C-alpha cells in the first residue's frame, strides 16, 4: 500500500481510520480473529465498511487459508 499522507491513520484494505474509535474497532477485530471457532456479528449502517471489516477478521484468523463464510441479513419490513 502507498505510504500514508494522513498523520496517525490506520490503513487497511481501503479503510482509513484516524479516530480513536476506529483504532479500537480494528484492535478488537485483531483480538477476535485469534479465536479459532469465533462467530462474529457485524452491524452498522449501509456503506460503513462491514464487509471490509469481515474480510480483515478473516484474513487475520487461523482459517484464512479457507474460504470465508458470510451471511448477509437484511432488515425485515417491520423494522423499516
């Protein structure tokens, strides 16, 4: 990846985090990835990078050599 031009950024796969919260999310993702049989639910608004975060966790996990398993759950009509 090209060198950073934003001081303090945490670059990964197109995600750029400057805030402390983003650094905390990526740190938690790294911890979660170490579990060999961990299931993770990632929630958030459309366009917030949930799939990128899922790929990051899978990439760091012991099962990274296997295909990732993702389930996309859409909200029900009642919740809209």
